[in-house]
């Protein structure tokens, strides 16, 4: 049996809440479908650079966040919001940090999930209903008719706030969208996410990383 460790360097607390369970589920599914053998996928670790590096440039912070985690079969997810030009975000927010890691550390691989994560939370009405404890229809929750259309939402954060308002009414004042993110990360349908272009790219990148470190069978 092989053991696979993964870590996440993300934009903010809410991103860790939804992405840590979601990325573990995706990694487990990919390994189940294409691993060389049985793989034990550990929980995704939320990572940050030590405090003394918080004023350093982003590439340095990513490298220092990875140092204590790195080793053996491991994958580091580096998240950045990509509501505009995802390729530009990848080039500026991911590639420099990945290059620093390749220079300084041995083995492992990096993967860049690039998207405002709130958009992915809006792909599955059933997951939202379970998380919010409501029976409202998809239309009332502002769910896109087709999963890939979530990337057309101009302000996913606001759309999610409106879904919470529709589901729980005035009680929303006691809730932040992040209150529901862990539940959504555990429940959102991977089959629906696999119809969303940014998630398709994430899975392709993850598969490439896992092949690079020898976890998946070669194509």
C-alpha cells in the first residue's frame, strides 16, 4: 500500500474550509480510478508559511509553507482566485512558487486550483440544500442550469450570500458563507464539478502530478 500526503496553500480561511475536504475526495477518486495499486490518501493539510515570512513575496511564502510538509509521495495544492484571466493568475500566483520549490526541494509535485471557490459551491443544488437545511428549488438558490455555467457568474461570493439569504432568511445575519463551506466541500457532487472547465483543468493537473510522482499508472 502506498501513502499519499497532500497540502493546501490557499487565499483565505474560507478557501481552506471548502477545499480541504473537496480536494481529498477528488484525490481519492482519481487514485481509485487510475492508481498503480492501493493508495491511502491522507487528509489535506492546510499550510502557511511561518510568521517571519508573512511579509515576504508570495513565491517565498509558498516555498516556506512547503518545507515542513514536503517529502515522499506528496502533492501541494496552491490556490489562487482566477475570476479574470486564469492563465495570467497561474503565471503570476503559482508558477514562481512552484519554480522555487523545484529548486529547493526534492520529489513531490504542485497543483494549482485556480478559481473563486464560491463558484464551485454553487454547482450542486442538492449539496446546498443539505448544507443549508432547506427544500428550496435550484432556481430559488440561484443554481446555474448547467454546471459549467457557474463560471459565468460575475460575483460568486455575492451569489452564495444571496442563496443563504433565500434559504435561511433574516437568520443570515448570524451566518457567514464560510459557516457552510466544510459541509459543501464534503457534499458537492464531483460528477457535476467534472463538467466545470476550471475543475476539469484541476483534475488534469492533479493526474499529471500523481503520474509524475509515480502514484498513477502511465497513460
